[in-house]
C-alpha cells in the first residue's frame, strides 16, 4: 500500500511542555499573516481542476507505457534502463498528485475529491505495474552486473534495482500482486479515514480561561499549561473521558487495519506486517528488541526525570500531592519564549544556515510565506498534526508559537529540504525514497540545531534556561518514542495471535508496555488510552520504530556537529543529497563514520542524557 507521510513531532503532554506561556492572549499571527500563511495551491500545483486532471492523464499514460514492458523485464540493459526511467517519470508526477490531494484534504477534511483521485491512480499503478517486481525475480545479480558494464547509464538505477532484487523472494505471482494492489485502498485506507472522522465529529468540552473559551480537543496542550490548577485538571480528565467515548470505533479501525496488513504479510512469508516493514528498512526484529531492551534497562533515567518534575511542581505550587497535570509547571528560573509565525520562519532559517548555502537556499524558499508553501493557521475541518509532502510544502493544524511549534517547523522543513536536495542532485523523486529512520534523523537534527541557535541568541537568561530544559525534554523523548514503538510492535504480534481484537485489547497492551517506561501508568488509568493520541498507527502503520532509531542518529549527528561544524555540514549535506545510491548503513558509515551495529552507539547516547540531567538538577 502507499503509505501517507504524516510526520508530526508534537510531543506528548506528559513531558514536552515544561513552561507556561507568557500570556494566554499571545497572538501568533496578525490579521494580514492569517491570510499570508496559507497554501497557494494554484501557484504551486494547478490553476484549475482541468490542469489537475491533465496530470492524472499523464500519469495513466506513463502507466500504459510501463505495461508495454510486460514479459520483457530484464531482457536487456536498454530495456531495463527505459523501464526504470518511465517508473521515475511516473514517480515525479505521482508525488505532485499525492501532495496536492493531501494538502487539499488537510486544510479541509471535507474536500476529498483530489485526495481520492490520487488514491485511485496509485491503486491503478500498483495493480498494473505489479508485473515489474514479479518479473525481476528472473534477473540474477550476475546478469545485472553484466548489464551495468554494458550500459553505464544504468548505474543511475543500480540501488533501486538491487533493492527490488533483494525483496524478490517475497513477491507473489503477478496475478496475486495485481489483485492485492488493486484492493489496497479498499482494504487499508478506510481505517485512517474513520479515525479522522471520529475526531472531526466528536465535540470536546469547552473550558473558559482568562476570559476566553478553549476547545479541550484543539487546545489541549495550552490548557495543560494554564496557571490555574483546576483548569489543568479539568482539561486532562475531560480530554481522556472524550477519548474513551470513541475508543471502541478507533479500536475497531485499528484492529482491522493490523489484521489485514498481517494477513498480506503472511502471504509473503512474514509473521507480521511489522516484521515485513523491518525487512524493507534493512532492520530486523532482534535489532529492535535489542534497542527497546537497552532503553528499558535505562528507564530509571526517564522515571527519575518524571519524579524530578513532580518534586518541582510540589515545591513551586506548594502541593501536597502533585499529579500528572501539574508537571508542566515551569521552573521559576525559566520562561518559555513564544514566537510569531514570522519570527519563527526567520529563526529557523538562521538556525539551520550552518548547514551551508545550498541547504539555506532551499529552506528560504520553503519558509517564505509569499511562496504559498506554508499553511499553519488553525480553523475548522483541518487534519490533526503537522507534515510535509515531499518538497512541496508544510502543513500544521494550528501554529501557536510555542517551542514545540517552532521545533515542528524546523523538523518538517528537514523532510522538505531532503526531498529538494535529492531532486536537484539526482533529478528524480524516486531517489529520495529511503528508510524512514534516515529521513526522520535528518529532521530531528534540525531541532537540535534550532535549540543550539536559540541558546546563543535569546536575550534573557530565563529564556535560555527554558531552552536548556526543553533540550533535556527532547533527549528524554527517546523513552516516549520507544514506548509508542514497542506498543505498536506488541500490538501486531498480539493481533496475529488473536490476543487483541478491540479497543480493550489495545488498552491492555498500552498499559503493559507503558508501565515499563513511565511512572504515571500505575497512578493514572486514563493513560491506557494514549494509543489514540497519535494518528500514525492508522495512517502510517509501523512507523514509530523509525523515530526511535532516528532519535539516536540525530543525537549522534549533533555530537559530530559540535566537534567540527563545517566538516560535519559538508559531509552531512553530501549524504542527504546523495539519495539512496547505497544501503542506509553504508551511507551512514561512508559519509559520517556511523555504524548502527556499534554496541557502544546507544551507550554513549544514554550517558550524554544522564550527564545533561545531572547538570540541570544542579542548576
């Protein structure tokens, strides 16, 4: 199936928001900016529906040309080159249709025509060109090497073809692949749609604070930072109560998605869909279990951090028994800065300028609101979260100027610029397709660079201390990411075994996994519903494991950057723009000297977190 790329980095309330806003009346946009920070889809995509349909027609014409290679795949070097050139051309058009449909639906979830059209095109393509991967099973690696010598231009597609050959033992017959591809939207898309519809149609409670009314669903994070404790408590309990009221439908959708994905994975020889995605990403289940195991073995670091925050809340508000909704109370020596949308775009550009002029040029074009590639002003019927689609643009449901918002802007910009650099260097969107943990690591590094810049430029000591605390939050985020990822891995296993069939089953898995990472699961039964907080499980299945690996890589990148900023930037950008011209582990080792199998990689990362935590406790 074609997975939708919703790459949100909004961190869970339990640990992300340490600081109170300066004032609940802060306005992230002036009246002019509310119109400026919107997509200009006509400028960047299509002037009319007729133009959109023209690209749909082009995509289908390329599909027909690809079909002409049926029963010829791999017959000669020239044939193989022509075939993958067509696939590359189709991929470029598909990405544009894809981004256009996603953006239209994101800014208005009732506007689904373009969204559904690109799904139809995708389904048709997957069905009609399924023969390519099936017929490639007959191409030996030895024969392919002969073709490379015969036609050097074919080297452009060397990794793409080798990657296909690696997966060839798991392809089914052409007939079966065509049927599965054709049915994919019907089998796998409705669950994410149903999840979103439930949130669109569910009315969350309104809470009045500082003379304004706030929607508990839309403004949850802001309410949890409210200076009035009764408001925080009410928001917390109301939010999870509402989640509980729709958990049965969301659980029904998630179970059916996991069950269907597992069934198809079984046909290919994998025990679960999760295992299949690991293979696709050049990872193994044993490697992930090893990572989860090491992180859980050191969960005392994160749990001590949570206890530290509770103790701070107790002292600062003179509480006899601080609760989970009190842990966002700010240290008295820190004040979270807030940034208007215009300030945020300028700060992100300056923070990432250290990556060099090529990176900055593309970033500046993305973040200039006059170019119509940003849509971040809240409103009705908007999709939850934040994401980029290739290099076309950035969507956020409701930018509010918090540190999390500007961090999300920096993060998602990383995805967009990765696509742009690869497209400029390799002349095709096809080559930007790599394991998500690589793309996520590129984006997470931007968050580290942003905080590094803010520490150097913010005017007050209190604001700088807020960034220091936020940086520790980001490091501690590793345990939250691992909790979410292990929940997903365990859920696929338990669905496959018939041990999970509904929302209650997911509640149980969420609780059993969560208590190994987080002290609050034992005292707050509502947290068993945390699996409903992230759309990824429905919209980009089995994705969260990538965040775990990416977080470790990003911390390693930052370590290298601090040692040699210019040298790192040169090698790093070269790696990013190279695209997938070799296996991911080789990319990391060749350009940056990073070995994912290094037994000390995680050890050094966790030691850095410990030292940072100890430093903050002494502040």
